[in-house]
C-alpha cells in the first residue's frame, strides 16, 4: 500500500512538472537535464547533511540547495541560449520545487521500509533516486515528443538561437486537431493516458509475478 | 479595476492551478479531506503575503541596486522559510503535511513577484494564486463526490473543464498550424 501511494504521489508530481512547460521536445530535454541534476544533488547532499549531523535542518537546506541550483542552471541557459531562458523564465523553478516534494517522499518511503534491506551508502540511495528519475525522464520525453510531432509537426532541439526544428509533417493542409495536443488540456490528456497505461502495466506485472510465485510453490 | 481584472485572470481565466500548474497535484490529494486543510489556510495566506512583500522590498531596494535580480528566488525561499517557521511557532497551527504546501506557497510568491510592477500588485497576485488553489480544491472535492473518489475520472474531467475553459484559443481553429 505504501508503495502504491508513493507511485501515485510521484506521478502527480510529474503532472506538476510536465504541464507548465511549453509543448516542444527541446524544453522536455531541458526539463530532464534539470531534474536529473537536482535529484543527483539531493541524494549526495542528504549524505553530506547526515555526516555533518544537521538532520533537523535537512528540509530547509534541501529547499535552498534546489532553488540555488535552479538559479545557476538558468544562468548557464542564458549563456547558451537567451531565447530558451526567456521562454522558461518562470517554469525553470518548477522542477526544483517538485524535486523537493519527491525527496520528501523518498525520505518517508525509506523510513517505513525494513532497515535490513536499506543500505545507508551514497551509491545505493543515489542509484534508487536516479532510477526513478530515469523512468520519469523517459515518460516526459515521450510526452514532449508526442506533443511536438502531433501538435506542431516538428521535432525541436535546443539551439543557440532558440529551437532547431526538424520538419516531420510538411503538408500544411492537414486539420488543426493536433493543436489540441500543443495546448495545456492536450498535455493533461496525454499525461493521463500515459499514467493509466503505466499503472495498468505495473498492476498486471504484479499479478503475473504473484501467479508465478504461487506456481513455484 | 486592476484588482478585479487580476482576480478573474489568476483565479479563472489563467488559473494558477490549471494553467501555470501550481499545486495541481496537491489539490488532487487535499480534495479528499478539505476540512483538515482549511484549518491551516490562515497560516498559508499570512506567510505568502508577508513573504511576497518582504521579498519584493529586498528585490527592489537591495538586489536591483547590486544588479543581482536573478537571485530573487533564493531570497524568496529564505524569507518564506523564516516566516513560515515564525508564524507556526506564534500561531501554533500544526498540520501534518506543512512542508507539502511549500510548493504552492513558494511558487505563488515567485509568480507574484515575476508578474508584478509594484509591491501591492505582487502581494495581490500571490494571494489570488492561493485563492485559485482553494477554488481548485473545492472544485475537485465536488468532482470526487460525483465520481466516488475515482482519481482517473477526476483528472479526465479536469482536462475536459480546461478544454471548455480554453475554447476561445483561436489557434485551435487555425489552418496551417504546422510550419512551412
């Protein structure tokens, strides 16, 4: 039950990150890079705080760390491409806040699990966090690619002067139904479809695993 | 007049919850037991308005003169954390998930400062974002009762509400939406 709640909360946090970003693949790539960097730094920072015996200040220190990383990342983005930084001027802070919520969830999750199975080393916790981030990144990139291809007819990559577009659909006489996916309600619909599909697959894998275990017995 | 137009903009037309995405996940979770949440909403309102005002003052008087305006989110988080802890110790309202409202509060503060041109407007915009969060919780609570707590139906109906609310978006009807 705890595991199901964690998945539910994690998926909802992903909801909060994917919806505000514009529907171009390039912004998806930037989101994934920011999130991976922040989740990695959370895992390492937690160990540092434990070593310094500042556990009671972990929440606030993590929040300040994440927002500082967002600011620094935004400066790097301004140096690379000012247009992308301008478009993402406010959205760049969303992963910082969502990563904080996710880190709180992992803290509660690990406390509830048996101590024997949890190693307190940097490598194990980092691996766990990055695995979850990787799963989310694949989902996010798929959603952004879908929105870009069917909403705009292009596949965009981040470039110095904005977006480098690869044309997928050249015919401009097609209907504008794709514009739904480029907009926010369309993003919510695609995200919902993906989340239900993933939850359905995970449920069936668990059922199949349970049946296999019963057969072995 | 500005207040009324800002009210309608941030609460309904470009809802901070549905369009900006601030607190869309929290409102889904909180809508199960909204009464527990509303006890702690006074603290949220006070901390957001105080944080926004103080952050705006620090931004306009110190950061702008030092050409360090990009650092304002860091200042906002520090000020919000201090005020939040101070108010909680003074008012003695305890909620189990107090740090979960951190996301909504901090993003409202950042949005208010990002989109304002005066201290008054920044506080007003932050408070309207919080208000839109409350409106979203009430709407989702109603949807929960209608759909018997099925999260999928609620999320799907949110998408439908948004499609209806954004019907005026003329780009949907434009031909040639793909680039040449």
